[in-house]
């Protein structure tokens, strides 16, 4: 299931990256073979990441960076072009603002001239009022133009960089997921291959270990039989003579505790008589 999920993630990631990558290589290499460039770089990168070993992984990193360079350029170009267009529009607006300022300066000079002339003769009130109205309209246009320029500059800068950053992070995340998925599949494949080889060809050391384990088991079985047989003989000796354990131990020439150990012994882990006591009991029989 994990391998299937990884394969699905790779298929989706490759499709998204190739959508941008093929467009880049088609525009900058050739529309006939641009798709081959893009797919070859993607396939080489995945194959290198699939192979174990540091050299292959380093080459895979180079292929991944090269693969991402095209889509990143492809998504950044329209955004940067829109910013350049916005800057050109801003320059046109700046030129219009300069013209309005010049007009305002000239009209202000005319107003001062008309006001000076009106002191010596009549008839200048109406021209002065028209100039004032024209200057008011120009000031309103200039204020609106300045506000629009500032807002457009801020919105364009934030929008362009945010768009490029988000798309770049998305592509990097997709490519990173592809790399992790292909390395996961590679690890699963190697584990399956190793397990199959162990089943077909068991290691010599495993056989030796099995033989070494069999020997102690044989020794333990022999010791178990020896102790149980000796205990049965001592028990028969006690029953025939109607003896207590202490009296039987005295006649056999061993310590009463050793005799109790022997009679109560049932398996590994239980306390048993010393080897010298066992040899002495075997000699008595």
C-alpha cells in the first residue's frame, strides 16, 4: 500500500512539473523536441534518486535543480512582465503628473499677473475665476493620480513577489515529495530483494549458528536424562530402605541438601547438586 501511494504521488507530481517544464524547454530549445528534453531530465533524476549510493544521489540532486529551474523561470516570467508593465504605466502616470504640476505653476503665475493688472483697470475678475477653477480641477487630478500611483505600486510589488513565492514553494514541495517517494520505493525494493535472497541462499554463518545451537540442546537433554535417572534410583533406594532423606544422605555419604536438590530437580533453573556429588552418587549405585 505504501508503495502504491508513493507511485500515485510521483505520477501526480511529475504531471504538474512537466506541465511547466515542457513549456519552458519548448520555448527555449525547440517545440519539436522540447518535451523530450523535459521528460529525459525528469526520468534521469528519478532513476538517479532510485539508485542507492552517494554519487547517484548527488547527480540526482543536480537533475532535480535543473528540472526545477525551467518551471520556476516559466512561472516567474509572466509575473515579472506584469510588474514591468505596471512600472511602465507608473512612468506614464508620473509624466502626466509632471505636466499637471507645470500647468498649475503656469496658471498660478497667470493668476498673480491678472491680480496685478486688476489693480489698475477693471475686467480681470472673470479670467481670474476661470483660472482658479482650472487650477482646482488640475489639483484634484494630481491628487487622484498620486494616490492611484502609490496604491498600484504597493499592490503590484506585493502581488508579484507573493505569486512567484507561492508557486516556487509549491514546485519545490512537489519535487521534494517525488524524491522522497522514489527513495521510499527503492528502499522497499531492496528489502524485498534481500529477503528473497536470504530465503533462496541461507548464509553459511546461519547454518553454523544453527549447528552451534543444536549442540547445547543435545547436552542439556543428556544432562536432564542423567539427573532424572539418578534421582529415580535414589528415590528407589530410599523407598526400599524406608529411610528419610537425612538417613539416606548419611548412608550415601553426601550432604542432605544435595540429596534434596537432586530429588526436587525438575529442569533448567532449579538448583542441583555439584558435579562431584553426582559422580559420588553414580559410583554408589
